[in-house]
C-alpha cells in the first residue's frame, strides 16, 4: 500500500516539526532565570498487521509476525528538572534555590510556583515577583511585609552564659592582670622559627613526661619544659598549635605561635625594653631541637630585640579598636581600690587634653588609683605587654578595673571602644578570677557588672560567684551564686545555677532576674577547672539596646532577616518552599510559572532545608538549565529527520506518478 508510506512520512514531518518547536523554545529561553527546558519523546504509531505469525508445527518452524508501521508521533514533552547554574546579582532580595522545591506566589485567588526568585518590594511594602507582580507567600501562608523603617525595642538581659577555665592552682604576688585583645607592646623580639622536616606534625611520644627543652629568656635561669600526655590529642602526630599551647603554659616571657597548615611555629621573646634575648638547649631527652628543625646558629646563640618601647605608642595604633579616637573622645576609667573604695574618672584623648599614648593613659590610671600611697594601687605594663594593676600593700585586695566608653553622656566624636579586657587575679589570699560584662535593663540601658569567682579555701573544688556594680547603677538584690563544684576531671558538677537579681536605678523599682548559665553538668561546654591559666569569662548575654533597621537580606534558610543598628539580627519572615512528588507533572503558565495539575499531586509546603527542600542562595538567580550544545545537536537531528521524511513523501509521490502513467 503505497499510500501508507505517504502518511508515515507525513507523520514524521509533523513529529519533527514538534521536535523543532520544543528545541526552539528551549533555545529562546536560554537566558530566562528559573527556566526548565523540555524534552520531546517520540513513539511509533499502531502498525498494520499482514500476518500475526505462527508457532512451530511438526517438522515446520514458526513464522514471525509481519507488520508495517504507520508512522511516528510525539508521545510526550517532559520537563527537564535538573539544577541550573547560578548568577550573582548582588541584589539582597534576589534568591535562588539550590536543590528541590519552588517559591510560592499568589494573586489572591490562585497559587503559582516558580524557580525564578527575582523579588522586590511594591508600594505597599509587599514582597513581590518583579516580573509578574504576584505576591510572595510566607511559610505561614500570608504575604510577606518588608519593613522599610522599623525600631527594635530593647530587651532586658535574662541570661548570662559562662565559658573558660577556673585555675586549679593560683600562685604569686597579689596582682590583678588585665589581658587586652592586643598586647600593649611594640618593637621586634628575639625569635626562633621551626618546622618539621617532613609532613606537618611532630611525633612527641618519647618526649612526654621528661625534661625536653631548657629555655633561657632575657638572661634568667633555665625554664625546663616537660610535656604531658594531656597536651596532645595524639602524641604521635602532635600539631604545631598543640606544642605552642603546651610551651606557653610552662614558661613565661615567651609567646609561641603554631601554624597547623605547614607545621611551623615561632618562639618570640616578649620583654619590653632593649636587650631581649632567647636561648634554647636540649633537655634530658636529646634531638627535640632537630625534630623542631631549629637552625643550630639560632639555638646556640642569642638575638637582641630591636625594641622601640610600646609605652609611647598612640592609642589609635593598638589593634582591636572599633573606631579611631579623636581629640576630646572620652575613655572611662572606673574601678575599686584595694580597700574597695571606688574610682571613676574620664580620660580625654588629645594632645591638648590628657594625652594620646599608652603611657599617658597609664599615668592617668596611676593618678586615679593613688599609685604613690599605701592604700592605693600601681598600674604598669608587664613583660607580655599586658596592663597590670597591683595593690601597693600585701594581703587580699578588692580591686577591679573597667575601661571603656563613658556610660551615658557624650563619649566623643569617634565613640571608640577600648579593646575588651578580661581580669585574672593571682594572690596569696583566696584564689579569685574576675571578669566583667554589660547587662541591659528593660529600657535597653547598659550596666557594667563585675563578676568575681572565689574558691573556697577549705574545699578547693568549690567556687562561688559574686556580682557587684556601681551603686549609681542600681541595687543587686541577689548577687551570689554559691556551691559551684567540679568533678575530678575538671568538668562541672552542679550545672546551671540560680538567677541573679537586679533593681536598676532607671526602671521604676522593677526587679530583673538574670539566669546564670555555667554549662552542662559533667560536660566541658561551659566552665571547667584545670591546671591551665584562668580564662573564665561571661561570653554571652541575651539583652540589647533599642535599634533602628539598617538593612535586610535573606539567609540560606529562606529567612528574611533585619539587621539593626544595635548589632542584632531578627527574623522578619520566612519563605514558603513547595515540594511536589512529580515536578514534571506541573502545568506551565508562562513567565516561568507553574500551577498544580492532576499528575503533579498536591504540594508539600515547608521551608528551605527541611523535608528535602533545597537551601536558598541569597543575592543570586538560577540560570536556565538549557544546554546549548545539546540543543544544537538535537536541532541537527530534527532537521535531518524532517529532511528524511520529506524524501519519503517525494519518493512516494514519484511512485504514484509511475502508477498513473501505466494506464496511459
């Protein structure tokens, strides 16, 4: 039947024409954000059966069916649901999905779904799709309001969390040492640098438990270094930072810095003034110097530091500043003398004021703390560049020191903050460790509070915490947390303690509880007690002052976060992410929008990163997933298929012409 081939060729033309339509649409949308390409799938049409075939019979074999196909058709046009690449737009409201899911949009009556997260704000402050004007749906199902201006009310501190070490043993003269974020020093120290000859770690197994090195610093006697098994996670592969930490615990006048990336470490003297020297010799177990790969000339000799004296350093040259001081800016100096009498005064920065250098500030503190009197204290800079405040008389002292911006009143143009400080106290009296933290009242006013840990002299595993503050700030109704205990391994025994209670001066007499979070019992996530230096401090509190909205941006979880002037970040809303069991069953609506269809099933509404939904990439858009090279190959295939079917039709036409000519 000649006409069968004619119609088969015609079906081929139609199918390949549809194929070219699909390819053309893919290529047309190669730059459309969030566009998913389509794929055309062909299938043959029902065949004309000449013979159904037969099975074997006796000595005769069977015959296969004899059929002639009737052409081809487009069986399906399917979505290609692969992930597209990403383009950074730097627009805070542009978002892309990395993984499964769709953003949800609505016109108030119908719901749409899209992968194109090109969002913006309309005149009513609603988050909308900038291409269609459809509103973006939140996780709660409502539209998302984006505040242009907003004030975050203050939050009173309700919890203070502690971390760090309370020293198991405290020795030495009664002195309180303030450790700044950046050491108050300058100049060049004597330095030795070492690195492993192979790899990035050191095998310290044979050096544990015995004298390994003798260190001579600044002409002083030998300081023997004995490594302990607890200094390393794995003594056979100790890291440079572990070795550095272990040495820093055991010697003074040194700063050892380890680099775990290449295994190198540097040993520096930290003495101020001229003539700083450093010498290292072998201990009882030889070859450690060779293991550290320290050059022989440096080990056996000494180097002299080129020190320019840090005391003349301008306060603006210290690292750890927030802003630069300007002339007239104030630095609050507040604290207690050894007899617990109070000191409060303001150092004014500037050559025409109280001064500009570390020495000027040091002189100012000494004047305030009566350095020349027996009931006073003397401030100095120690060998490590730390600010040190020491009582002028022996015995227990109740000293404290707070340095920062003045509370209330104009701190000056720069409003600069002094590097944060932690106070550790050594002494012959009760072992104590002191730190400070700012507590906010219900109006958002900041109140500096001093927190003192004191160990029980009879029970060395028991500590108490006492809070104190300037009486002008208010009254502490309950400032004592007693019976803080530790296990034999140094972990906390008692866990979280009772709350402190304050009545601040400007809150109308309303009492405020502040819970004390010391950590988890038997864990090492809060306070611990070991033989290391004291480092316990209040690391976090949940209060803050009022703040104005500065900006907003999306997070990876799809949270629209507001960033406020008080440093807080608040979640304003959350994007809804829709998941479908069959993404290919969705129905296109144009503008890279989809709607539900019978074979897509109902959506599972969730948020980014939950229930299999992808994460949000802020400031990005998902590119079309069209593969241009693949589409051009398909285009050539479609063109050749169309040509071949055209040839079938022309050939069949010629055959029919010959049949007509037979009867002439």
